[in-house]
C-alpha cells in the first residue's frame, strides 16, 4: 500500500493548541468497528459505551522533560531531545541541527552547569549517543531541572500546566511524548468506570520514535519502526486474561497499549502473559489482531503510522470517512484534541 492512501486534508484551525479546561470535556466520536456507524458524544459519557466485564488497558508511562536547550563551546545553539538510556549516563538523543555535531562535540546545558559530549551517531536518523556529566547530581535530576516538555511541533502555544501533558495515572518515567488517548481521563471518571464493573489494567510502553516518527517511504511496507520498551506485569496480565475468559472486551487506551498487547501476543503464541522487552511492531491494514476488541484513541496526523494502525483495526475507508465528518463537525485534532472510540 502507498503512504499517500492515508492522506487527508486538515484545516490548520482544527489542530488543538491547548487542552480543554477539564480533561473529560473533550468530545468523543464512537464508531462501530465493522459497519463504520458513528455516534457523537462526550468523553465523560464513555462508560455508556462500555460493558461490565470489559477491561480498559492503559499505558502508565510518564513523559520525561526531554527537550534540552544547550550551546556548543562556540556559542551555537543546540537542541537535544532525549530518547532513551543506553548505559551509565549515556543517552540517545535527537539533535537539532544535527549537522553541527561530530564526535567529541561538547554541549553545555543549564547555563554551563552540565555537559553532554557527543560520542557517535546512533542508528536513528538525526540521533546521537551522548555522555552526560552533571557535578550537581544525577542526569535524571538534570533533565527535571533544565528540561521542558517535548510538545509536538504543531503545538505553538505555551503549555501553562505541564501536568496536562501527563495522564492522571502516569507513573513510570521514560516517554518522549505522551500517550495522548489517556489525557481525557480523570480520577473521578476512572472510579465511575470501575463502579460499573469494568476492570482497569495498566501496562507500560515508553513512547519514543516508534510512535511519532514520520513515514519516509512511499510504500508503507518499506517503513521500519523504531523499537520502544514495554512491560506488562503478571497481575495486570491476569486481569486481561480473565476479561477475555469471561466474555469481556479488551479495550486498548491508545495505540501504544494496542501495540504492546499485540506484540506480547505475537511473541507468546497468542497468549497475554507477563512480559517485558522491545516492540518494533508496525500495524497497518492486513494485520490480524489477536487481543484487542476495542480501541480508544485521538485523531492522528495524515500519513502517520498511528492512522495506519487505526485503519487496520477498522478499515481505511471507515476511518477516513469518520475523520472527514469530524472535521465538518469541528472536532479538535491531535495531542490535545478530541477522542475516538472504535468498538
């Protein structure tokens, strides 16, 4: 299939620049997976579309303040986007502009309090391995103190509250971008869902390049995903197993949760078991889902791997038709935008 098959026109004013005042006030487009039939609702009513014995699977990864502004010894500005740890104080990062970096380049951070020394290019386009040194403390502490939230480039307004780019259940630090489908939940809404008899299960997938890197090939089959780390504990795997056993539906909250569950199933002969490792699973139309029965997700960028995943779960025609209707009805798109439940 061609990447151009997943293109659509989105007016710029439909890109949400800020979150809603209250998380649960986002709109919710509910679509029947097979027929494409659609209902327009609001997120705070999501439990209406779920059933007792269902299980919601949420990604509890927390976003690291991964965007660092620094300067070379010449004074030239350098931006680092931290991706993942590779060893003791060694981290992989995207560099902007990458042409200004060579092995041995020293980047000063935090007004000179710390340094990052370029070691060599990584296997990621624009990526480098850096050795960090901070006399004042641990590198993670440096990120917390001098880093900023790595908001997507299509968001141009300042985020007043950084916690709005975290889910309320974010727990395990490690993502370079938020698992945005979960941004709509509040503690109260999760309690309402539980009280209806719907189970809540958590997994971890640290969002990295595999999630938001643009497809740079003409044929989607030629694209290769960047691996992202995941974990599913025994207790949470048991919740998912029991929901399946009892006739409930497994509803993945976000494409990251969906990819993690399907990765585990592929690695364990269709079973959901406790597991951890790396996923480079690329889901596009033709993929055979083994675990999920529903998918809660935001509206995704044209020609993105995320749009291909949701198209695989329903159909390209149904998804693009739903997106067009959402545009006409003035839904808000992308990270701070509205949500879609495919079930």
